[in-house]
C-alpha cells in the first residue's frame, strides 16, 4: 500500500506547540479586531461584526475545497494515497468552515433582512456546495477498498469543486438578496474594516492549516492500522 | 446594544462548531491509537 510506508509513527504530534500558540494569538487578535477595534457600520450597527468571521470562513472554506480539487487531480495523476488523504482532510475541514458560514449567515440575516433564509443564488449555491462535500464524505464511507475509495472520491471531489466558482461569482451573475462584493469591482469597504477582515482571514487560514494537519494524521493512522491488520492476517496463514 | 444576542449567538456558534469538530477528530484518533497499540501487542 502506497500510504503505509509513507506514514509517520502515530506517537508523533500532528502539529507543533509553537504553531498552536501562533494560531491562538492570531485568533485572539482577530477577535479583538472584529469585536472591538473595527468601526461600527452605520446602517446595521453591531450585528455587522458577524461579517468578519462569516466572510473569512467562507473564503477559507473555498481554499479548503480548492485543495480537495488539487488533491483529487494529483491522486488521479499519481495514484499516491497521500493525495487522497489530503483531499479527505481538506473536505472535512471545508465542511466545518462552510457550516460556520451557513449558521452565522442566518443569524446575521434575521435582524437585517427580517428573515432567516431565502433561496437566492448565493445562499442556494453555498448550501449546495456544503451538501456536495457532505455527500463526498458519505460516499467515502460506502467503499471499503482504499484505492477504489480514493478513485471514486477523486472523481466526485473534482465534480463537487466545480460549484466553487458558481458560489463565488453568483453575486455578480444573478440578482441576489446577499450583499454585494467587498473586493474587486463593486467593493467599497472602509480600510480599517478591510484590515480586520484580512486579519480574520489569516486567523481562519491558520485554524484551517492546523485542522487539516490533524485530520491528515488521522488518515495516516488509519493506513497504519490497515497495514498492521494485513501483516497479521498474512502471518496467521 | 441592539442585536447583541444575535452577535453573541454567532460567535458562540462559530467556536462551538470548531470545538465539536475537534472533539470528533480527537475521539477517532484515540480509537485508532488503541487499535494500533492492540495490533502491535498481538503481533509480538
């Protein structure tokens, strides 16, 4: 098995204590920025402060799902299981980030729009993206054989990732209830808010990196268990 | 302090989601660690 020989021993830590401290400090600074330092938005007031972690979680989710796309293509090209491990780790972490987006969005929408949810292009395509990657994770539980599971998942992962541009560009392509873009054409964010948003995104990318590394280690451990089981069944014969 | 409850709910939800996810990964890792230990002991 390609992966078993590549796995480190299960006793090694998945992330270094220093990286945990750095990410913790980033998250603390981002929370201070979002809740205290950023100026209050004139129309929405304090509820707009959800924006910093809502938007940065969405962008981080896009990065994680793009890693599934890259990992899936790399697996189909090389057939190395490490790419499949990266894909599943990124998919699971991406689903966690998009769960944050889908939970914080309605909490923000209710006091601002007067409704929790509306089936417009941005919200529907975001929900669809989440459903596609939850399906990707469920699909993996249905196939036992690692190489076959990796192959089926890679094909589905590439298909699911095709929804990413649809979600991102939906506010340009369709009339939607969702606020207009804060970057590129149409972006008009206060520079102080922009800096806090970037800090929150850096913090979320740090959290994503730690979670993917830990989740990747889980896959390494699974491969180690499979290799040990195979070894024992061979020696029992 | 209008909408303060909504703001607090959102931030609690964000960190609750990550905590639940981290606990789920930690439990799965602990279970695999036990499997590895057991399989290594059986193999001796």
